[in-house]
C-alpha cells in the first residue's frame, strides 16, 4: 500500500505544481494587458486554474501526511522538507491574494515582478526533490 500512496502523492504534487507554475504566467499577461475583454478572459482562466490547483493541493497534502504519520518517515531532511511545504502553501495563498487584487483592479506590481515571482515554485520544488531523494541530513 505504501508504494500506491507514494505514487499518488507524487502525481498530485506534480499536478499541483503545474498549476503553481502556470498561474503566475497568467499574472504576467494580466499585468501587461489593457484590453478589458482580454483582461476578463485572463481573469477567468486564473480563477479556474486557482480553483483546480487548490483541489489538487488537498490530496497532495493529505497523502503526504499519510506517508509521514502512517509510515513513520523520519529524519532531519523531513523537517526541512516540511518547512518548504509550508512555504509552498504560503505561495499558493499568495497567488490567491494576488488574483483578488487583479479582480479588484488594485494590482500595483509589474509584469517583471511577476516573472520573478513565477520562479519561486521552481526553486521550492527543486529543493524539496533534492531533500527527498538525496536526504542530505
């Protein structure tokens, strides 16, 4: 059963991160766009993607908790990984907050800022995968 849970956890994590990779790319376009029809279409895309990404995050996190508590996974690397997972959850939340600002017409950030913001989940995923695979401590 352990390997099934682990496989599903990986699939949901990959899917969750795919959404976290793409959502800020929509924000890059929103920050540059002035055509109201295009802005509304991009906002709709962002809303649907955030909703779907949130749905994917739930089983990813629950399966991770099951692996941790149900199978007694331990180690210093796990504490670091859990800290990074908390940052991923914070990033996800930040994406939702940014969408609300776009919807209210209150975005003050440039498309360049969103390009940098878009790199954060890549770095977090890289660090998490290294911790899980290499287990450096």
